C-alpha cells in the first residue's frame, strides 16, 4: 500500500510537469490554432538556462529562476514575431512544420550557449521533505505541486476574469472581428507564446533539481506534454492538467507494477485509445484533424 | 602567365610536392594519425584523449623520437559523427600517408572505421571498450579500453566477495545500458549469483522512484546501476529519499568527479567500478599498474593544470602500444609491419590493465588483473574500497 | 455635419486581382450612405479596405483628417471607425457581456460600464442573456450584439455589412430602426452595405450603386429609388443589370 501511494505521488509530481507542458500547447493552440512542437524546448531552455545562470555563473537561485522564465518567454515571443508572423504561408500544416524547425534551432542554440553537459541544479529548498509513515514527498515535489496550483489559478483568472485574457480568446476565435474591435491579433498571439514559453521555462526550472538540465530534454518533455494535451482535449486547459496528471500517474504505476521498460509505451497507448474512442479528448476540446 | 605556363608551374609544384612526400616517407619518422571527437557530444571522451596524445608525442620527440624515429602527429576532430570520421580516416590513409591511426573513442565510429581500416590495411588502435570490435580479431584493428564484460565481472565478483549474491540491477534503456544488462545477467549466472530483479529506465527519465520501490520489495542484497548520467544520479537521489539502504554499485559509466558534485550526499557510501585513473594518487603501491597511472596523471596535470580523466588511459595505452610495436621494427616502417609487430606480442602495464596483445588478443587486457578497481564514496570523495 | 471618411482614387484587391477601381466617396457625421449592388460588385471589399483588413493599393484615404493608408485594422478601429462585418462574427465562445466588453477594448472599465447602460436599455433582451454564450443566441440577437459591440465604443462612423442578411422581416425592421436611431440620436455617420436595396435606399441620405468595382450611380436615396434602371436591377425589375442600362 505504501509503495502504491509512493508511486502515485511520484506519478502526480511528474504529471504536474507534463501538465505545465500541456498547458503551453493549449495556450498557443487556443491563441493561434497551431500545435507548437517547439513547446518542449521551452522546458529544456528553462532547465539549461537555470543551470547556466545558477551553477555556471553562480547567481542566486531566485534570480536564476526569474531569468530563466524571462529568457524563455522572450524566445517564445521572438519565435512568434520573427518566424510564425512572417511566414509566407499561413497554412496550418506549414506553420506546424515551422514550429518543428524552430524547436530544432532552439535545441541547437541551447547546446551551443549552455553546453552539452548534464547539470543538476540545487533544490529550491524552503520546504522540508514531507514524511507520512513510509510515504514521502521530496521538497522540490512540494514546489512543483504548489506551482501547478498557482499557475492554474493565475491562468484561470487571466482567461476568465481579465479583459486581456478574453481578448486573447476572442482573437483566436475570430481574428478579423477581434481586429475590428481594436484588438491586435498578433499581439494576442505573441502574448500567448510569451505565456506558454514562460510557463515552459518555469516547469523546466522546477524540474532541473530533480532530473538534470540537458539540452536534449525538450524532445521527450514535448512529446509527453503533447500527449497530455491531446488526451485531455486539445484547447481545454483543465483537460491539459488532467491529461498531464493521468499520464504521469499511469507511467509511474506501470513502471511500478508492470515493467519499467514499457512505461513510455503505456503513456502512448493511452493517447491512442483516447484518440480512437474519444477524439475530442477526455474533457472535450477541439478534435484533432487528420492532416 | 598563359595557360601552358600555368599548367607547367602546377606540374612542377605537384612534382615538388610528391618529392617532398617521398622524402618524408623515406626519412626515419613515424607518421601517427589521431582521430577522436574533440567537439560535439562525445567531446567529453575525445578532449582529454587528444591532450594526452599531444603530451606523449611531445615527450617522444623531446627524447629523440621512438627508437630514433621522429613522431609526426596528424590529428583530426570527428565531431563524434561516423561519416566525418570515415572521411577523415581516408584522408589520413591517402593524403597524410600515416603509418598507424589511434582512435576513435566511440563505438558507433569504431564500427564504421573498422571496415575501412581492414580494406585499406592500416593498423587502427581504437580507444573504445566494445568487445565486438576485436572479437573475433581482424588483422588490423585493436582496442585499449576495458570492456563491459570486464566491468560487469568486476562488479559481480566484488559483490560476491562481500557475500551479496542476491542482486538487483537497473539499467538505462539505451545501447550502453542494454549491453550492461546482458553482461551482468550472463556473468551472474557464471558466478552462481542471482539477478532477482532487472529494472530499466529511459535515458531521459526524471524519476525512478517506482523502480526503486520495486527493488526495495524484491529483497536484494545489492543494487547495480549501469548507465551514464543523469540516470544514476537521479536513482541515487530517489534511493536516498525512499530510504533505500541496500548497497549500490555503479558501473564505470559514472566514473568521474561530476558524480560527487551532482549526486552529493546521496552518493555517500555507494560504490563505483572504475578505471584506476579516477584515483591515481590513492592506488596502493602493491598495484602493478600504480607506477604507470601515477606517472601519466602527474605529467598530465603538470602540463595542462586540470584534473585527469579516466579516458586519458585509453589514449595513453594506445600510444604506448604504438611505441612498443614500432621499437620492435628495425628496418623501414610499414603499416603491415606495425600490425604484425603488435600481433607478434606486445605486453606492458597500461592504465587500463595488464596489456598483452597477441595474434588472438586484440583487446589488450590479459585475464590476470582486472582493468578496473572498486572505489567507494566517503565524505564526498572517492576512496579505494 | 462634419466630414469623417474621405477617399479618392481608391484601388484595392486580393492577390493579383484588382477589385476596387478608382473609387471616390465622402461620408459625413449624422448621415447614412448606402452602398447597393449585385453580388461580387466589391461592396464588402470596399468595407474591408476602409477598415484596414485589406491593404490600400493606391489612392488617398483619411478618417477625421488622419491618413488611414497602411494603418492596421486594430488601430483604425480605435480611431472610432467601426466595421460590423458580414456574418456578424460575434465571439461565439464568450458571453454576451464579454463580447460587449471586448467591443470597448482599450477603453477603461468605467467607460465601458457607462456605455453598457444605454445599450441594455435599448435591448433588454441582451440583459437577460448577458451571461449566455454568444454563439447560442438566434441570428437576429447575434446581429444586434454585433452592432452593439461596435456601438459601445462610441464610434463616429459605423460600417455595416449586410446587417439584415438571413433575418426575419420583423427583426430586419428592428435593425433598420436602430440604424436610423444611431444617425438621428447619436449623430453617427453610417456606411451601409445592403442586399435589401429598397429598405436601404429608403433610409439612406445618399447612396451609390456599385458594379464591378466602380460606382455606377450616385445620388440621394430617393433619387436612386426613383431611377428606373436601379428599380429594374435591384428593386424587382426584370431587365439586365444596371451597368448595361446606364
């Protein structure tokens, strides 16, 4: 029982990271109707950026986290403004291809700037490790869980309580009508990229003390985040969180009780089953078009 | 200059060039090629190998060369890319006319270069630890690094001596980890030990708590980890958090001071099976390899003012092999001559073991002495176990 | 009456195709200018060009003496020139009140709330549905919402593209009453594109008949209503289109 609970906790914490990656996909998808396959690289960048600033340059951790988030958000905006906005073809498929290319470029730049070493960042600290009998939550895990809660509340507030958040929604639904209301759709899209990328940077920074920061991390984090976003229902933020948690927990349980070799497979089998039987995702969203 | 004059000049230059090469060939010198990734993801191997190569070449030439032959080094960076490596090996063979090549240091490159070396009949002394490169032996290819077989056997024998015969293993789901798992399982059977549970993890996984919990339930006496970082560090941290008290033995995949830095407290009291160069100053005087390891470590640190890596031994032993083979040749040097000299028997204490190259042993290490030693982490330092 | 919108020699189009060919027009405050013409005459293209959705190829265009050429649609909207596009284009997944809030995007909260009152007074039905998703309302309600979304920003010029399309006669009548109200009581200048040419010409102060990207006829609403060519082409006649008749 203890180890079941422990696996569950372990899966939830991993799921929190997947959820933040999935939220990045969701926010960008909602703003611009494209799946941003460079999203995983934002998490990578947050991690290696934090490692570079804190471990290599020796700056304080809190400043490192802020810098990591800010730089990643800046990269996100740059990606939207410099590449996607200026793309000759506004065709969704070619824009998605463009995000894949940008992702590769970000990975290369990450390796070039921050090096190819595997770096662990110190724990954020503050919280002690939580022990309940034999079951425990590591200090960094508490940070991750609380951050996801805070991010969830902040996003909910942004999109359902602020005019700017609603304007972003509007710009994605009816870009022309939004422009005719005085909303600049490009600004809204850039803001969405900034939020998604900043969130990715935050998730990457949170993960860096647990697993290492490494320039190749973006690929698998991106895939898990994408799977979570689709499983939960593309475009549905709550779905992204639920999807992330489910994939994290199922992975941990299958590693704990089936075979650790198959756990990645299990996550993608869930994705396949969801796409087969509930193409709109578990919580509903836009069904994924066949391209 | 008209066309005819120009062509004439070119021809003259070509003739001069050829003359120079033939002059160089006939002179008493050893043209020594070196190929390794000094940039790119495999640079952590190639960079220090290149440094020790340069160091040794400089030493030979300062002492009047090898057996009176001046050493002319030709070095290229493969970037860890086997296509690049293949082009550069051809360049070494055809344009640079080297007599023997040291390198490369990754298995992927070595598998490609082996074919070219055999076709071109040039001795290739790889710095890899892949057994299949030299088993069965082919006429021109050799290696210096210890193999997975050596290390897995060493880890298991160490455990057996401690009385731990019920073993759990956790390996990464990549080429390195899978090879490790295969050898650990095969050798455990030979030694009459039991692998009670074999766990895997993805090379980019971030949390191995579920595997640790399974291993805890399995009632094992020792856990063996076979992977390169970051996996082992995450496992050590998860194990510490989960209160996993079973002894842990890591493979040579993490044998570097980076482990101490990254895993910190959670690495305390765990073991690592490593090449001797991880602890050049702590080897007992009774160790037959102690003099050679201590010497190269001292020279390397003096010249470059940076800590020595375990990979230094791979290049050191390769260059040493070339030296001893060349010294056996009295007449003019040839590629075949060097390959035959090695196969006729070259033995020396290297950094990576007691080397005994012969017609049947192209891997180097003999079976009398383990090429690796066991160290334990005590108070944040590696000490002999 | 002050001059609001003015363009001279306006040329615009899509890609290789030039749709608008050398158009001149002025719209003043407090007047309704109707644009009538067959499908494909370029009426919607003209509105899209004025509101900045399509770029101006050549010619001069100004609003309130400000040059609109090269200006982005969002900026033009903030100048007080509002375009209610064809097909209403309400934000279907947002509530009615949020749609109105975004109509006043860029204005402060107090200005928005002050603007909301008169609109809710005019359309009590919108009050009932303020928290309903806009996409779930009837076509007529959505059209009202689309107009109100523009109106709440207190525009000086409003461009309406086919406001009566697909709506029941009673609703159409209500919309035309609203248009007159905006001119008479609020002093807004209105550029009206309508399929229902008779209704449009009846309330219009001035009107243009558009065909193949050109203004074929101009005059007051009454003049054009009486023009036999217009009558035949748009008001139920059976002769060939006006371009050939003129």
